[in-house]
C-alpha cells in the first residue's frame, strides 16, 4: 500500500514533464492549462461527490465519478487530435 502511494506521488511530475515535452515552445502556458484542470477537478470533485452520495447513495456517486472520468478522457483525446491536426 505505501509503495503504491510512493509511485503515485510522481504522477503530477510525469504529467508536467509530458505537457512540457509536447509543448516546448510554451511550457508555462501549457502547464498552466493542465494544472488548472487538475486543481479544478480536485476542488469540484469532492463538492459534487458528497451531495450525490448523500442524496442518491454511494454506488450512484461512484458511477457518476466514473462517467465524469470517461468524459474527461474523451475530451482529452478530442483535444489531442485537434492539436495534432493543425
């Protein structure tokens, strides 16, 4: 358990490294966009999850969280394709 937490502590660094690697001409702008998404999700996620779990139950809250993650992944794929097609 502690070992997996140690590995996950490096995920933000890998995200920033990849964003900068893919956008070497504007690393500050690129990482600011990705970090805005990270912090918005970290702030809004619990604020939405709590009321959904309280009113609909935990299974529905986890399903809504999974749907949100799938939507985010889909939007990332679309954005990536849009950027590479330029």
